[in-house]
């Protein structure tokens, strides 16, 4: 049974028909056209679908869209609403912290949260707190360098 639900995404509120079984990643991609959030494993194992919900990182493939009502959802598209890259995006670019780019939106969103949470005291700490995001191309050293660069600014 489909019913209408309100989702606040990147500062805008949308009222959309959503089946109660619809995951947040599917609502973002299929209902709102926000395809920056990637759908990877669809089992909460890869981190490609990471978004921020009330500032906390969430695997959007593991959260129902209806559970995201009354929250503020930030996707990769919402990090740079004025067209300027977010500092984490700039650092990823400067450090070549991507290869194929598929995991990059989830990595960036997780990095933003990692920095905000204060888990950037050492490369080992960054690796631990970013460990839920998998990069099949193994750009981990560059990702750690990008997170480190932004965290010391």
C-alpha cells in the first residue's frame, strides 16, 4: 500500500508516494532523481549508499524511506548547493582519492561525518572509522590523505 510521506532532502521538503517497504536509497534515486547516492551491494556491506541523516552517516540501503520522515537528509548533491565543491570533495580531487568513482559519493559523505565526529586523530583512526566504505579500486591511501588534509584545516 503506497502512501504519501514527506522527506527533507538537501534542505527541500518533498511529499511523495512511497511504499512502506521502499528503502531510502531507492526513494532518493528513483523518486527524487538524486542519483549521486550509489546503490552498490544493497545489503549494507559496501557503504556506496552512505548519506547523512541529521548529520549522522547512514547506509541508505538499510533504512526505510518512511523512517527518514522528520529528519534532515543530506546527499552528495547537497554538499555543494552553490556549485562550489565541499572541502572534502576538493581534497578527494587534489589527492586523487578515487579511480572508477563509484564509491566516491559514499566515501565523501562518510569522510564528512568522520571529520565532524572528530575521528581523524591518526591515519589508523581514519581507517577504522572509514572502514564501512569499500573501494574496489583500493584508493585507500589517497582517501586517508584527503580526510587528513581536511581535518587539519
